[in-house]
């Protein structure tokens, strides 16, 4: 199932026990106003919390002419970058870099960056990410709509559990999860 922003907002409102349903984020209601105001900051926090597979992007970085004292190269960070993850190729130890504003500094020449991008289209979210994000949004809305710290605390606890479930699922993307027939036969012997 894919979600819309309004569906995620209504899910967050429902989770916190709010009975009002919104139709659009720009309607004239306190719930819509606060959903509209808090959606983007909550989304950015949710995206930054983990290197979500659906939001991972790899790009060649644009070299800047400046050269910092402590690194050999400076690159422009893409405008949709929420969280830089690593410089390619991945290696052990990883290639060191520093982010300062919209600039990335490193000793890597011709750097490629893997990063979490800002994905604002809910149709691209996994179901578990959308669920966990709705709890995070509910925790922010609990103060804005209900001025209830206990409710916010409960929503944060539920968000933490939902985020952990989403992280565990996301970490399995692309990994082999099926059991081989020979493993089952060996276990019986």
C-alpha cells in the first residue's frame, strides 16, 4: 500500500487519539495547520535516523575550487542530501570525510557519495517506514494539539519500537532470507 501525506497525517492523528480527520493539509483546521507545519521537520528527522534503502542515492560529487587546510578536496553536497553515508568505494577503514554546511571535505579524489536523500513522495516509502514516521509525527503533534507530555512520551515509545521494526526490515533488503532445502534436511538428521 502506498500512502499520501494526508493519510500519514491522519494516521498520526488517530494514533494520538485525535478524532478529527483532515482532507487536505491546507484546510482551515488546527489539526491540518499543525500537520502541515510539523510534517517536513518530522520527515527529515525520520529520514536522517537510518540509512533507509528506499532513500539511498549514489552520485559523483562536484569538485569545488577551494582546498581546505585539513583535507585535499572539497565537494558540493547535493541539495537533497539529508545524511551523507559513505564515500565509495566502501573500504575498511572507511574513507574519512567531514560535512560543513553544503560542503563535503575529504582526501578522496573523484569522490562518489552514498547518501540518504530527501524523499517527500510517500508513495516511495516502505509500509513500515510510513508507519514509524506516523508515530514520530504523532509525538510532535501531541504537544502542538494536546499539550500532553505523557501522550508525547507514549508516542515516542511507540515510534521507537516501530522505527526499530522498520530498520530491521530495511536492513534485510537485498539479502537472501530463504532457507535452503538441504539445511532443513540436515537439521532433521
